[in-house]
C-alpha cells in the first residue's frame, strides 16, 4: 500500500493517518472532510498531504480508502467514494457497529463488495477532531475485523497488516457477535454515563456536586465528555442490542432499590461482592 484516502478527518481517521505516516506505511495521504476547518488543520499539522474537495476525488488512485465517519453516515460516505474507487482498491471502515455497516454497504453497492473489510479499532479518547489525533492511539489496542461471506482474502490480509503495522492487536469475529459484545462493554456504559451526569445537573444542589467530585466520580463519568453526535449515532445503529441490555440494567437497579428500601443490607453487600469478584476475575490487568 502506498496511497491512502481517509474520509472523515476526526480523531480516529486522523490518528490512523498519523500512525501510518510514522511507520512509513504510506507515501501519500489524501483526505476529505465536510468540515473544511478539519481538512485545513490536517494539512497544517502534517497529518495529510492533500485535502480533497470531494470524497470521490480523495479516493481517486488510492490503494486503501478508509471510511472514518459516524456510523449513520456510512451509506452516505460509501456512496460518495463509489465513483472514485479504483477496481482493485480496498475499502474499509472504523465504525463502532458492524451489522449496520454491512447492511449499508450492501445497499450502496447492491451486494457486499469482496474488497470491503469491516473494521472497528477499540481505541479513542473523549476528545474529537484532527487536532487530537495521536500516532500511538492504537498501539496495544484491539482492532476487530468482521469478515463477510463474499470477503476477498487478500483485502482482509492487507487491512489486518495495516492495523498490525501501527501496533494494534487484530482479532476476527462475526458482526452480530461484535455488536452484542460492544453494546455491553461500550455502548450501554456511555448511555449510563450520560444519563447519570444529566440527572445530577438537574438536582437543586448541582452547583455543589461537581466541584466536590473525587477520582471515582471522574473515572465513572469521563466518557460523558465524548461526542454526543457520535454516540447518538452508535446507539441508534445498535439500538436492538443496547435497548435489550438497558432493560435488563433497569431491572437490576430496581432490585437494588428494593434491597435498600427493605434494608436487606447483607444481600446488597453480596451483590457488591459478586460484582467485584467478577471484575477481578475477568479484568485482572486493569487497575
């Protein structure tokens, strides 16, 4: 791969461009972002070589085209690059949901293109925009690929190599399995963090709560600083999995509420102990 095109120059698209440039994995990087300021900053910061006037022109002559857009804009971005794709170009994405992405690509191309590789880097921060892009963002983090029935093996291997070259640990899984897992580990936690912070802001003593917040509060609510637009799209795209888990979580909270109202403190402590033991068993490496 020598020529890369990035459609959507935010944190993930910008960080991938930075990382591949740092490893000398590409010789030329073109990008398109509907926000001209992001494209201008990308040039200014040396993240990209060319700010293309359209997605199709960014994709022209590219070996790999990366759709780094919010998931609800995947179909729009794929349609926009379609006319510029070379016959042997590889198309990939970075979306946080995979079933919706595969469905979008199927509609746009009237069937899944063999050289489309669905990917999801499990990395990021609560910051957004190309100015927040980091060359080391993916180092040591997982990237999930979800191959499909018509998958071209060489395209899959190329995308795997692309992510491994920037330090990521690549795994493969079914798209439905992916969406179920990340509804639990990422999508629902964001919903809960947003809901919790929003509730506190509407309390009469909100002005006193936040200045007195400690480290635990900051850790729990950090992800509520993430882009509302992006997380709206993710939750909407994966609504079936997220709503199912949210209903179950509401039931669990109601059970905890009943334990406290009934002063069944030993049962409450057992719940806490069970959760602590599970976290230490499954996540022993996380402090």
